[in-house]
C-alpha cells in the first residue's frame, strides 16, 4: 500500500518501481531509516517498523513517514510479504 493504492504481486511493484525510479531521466532518491525495530512472530516470520526518509541530492527531503513490513523467511533469505507505508502529514 502506498499513496492510497493497493498493489498485489511482485511484478506490479517491480513495474511501478522501474517506471517511477529507474526509467531514463528519472532522479533517484536516497532512502534512510534508523534503528529498524523487528519482532519475530515465530522462526519463519517477523514484523518490522520504523519511519523512513527519502531525500534528493542528499539535502531535500521529498518524502517521510512510518512503515510496517511483514517478512517471511524462505531458505536463507527474508522476503517482504506486506509493506504498509504512510506519509507524514504535510
């Protein structure tokens, strides 16, 4: 979920990221967050939350807000099953 829109499936998310962030001529933002807080639900899943900040040219903040991730362990990797990001109030 982002910007009031729900997307399902990795291909739709991949296509959106390609068009919005990696297309020729698009500038890339720098994403940062500190002290990601995670709690394991069991040995194969976890929930993480924190606030993010996206900056352009290392000085101008273009987006910020809290997020929650639901992760699942698959083999030796953690995969994001659900991402809910909310914008900070303007």
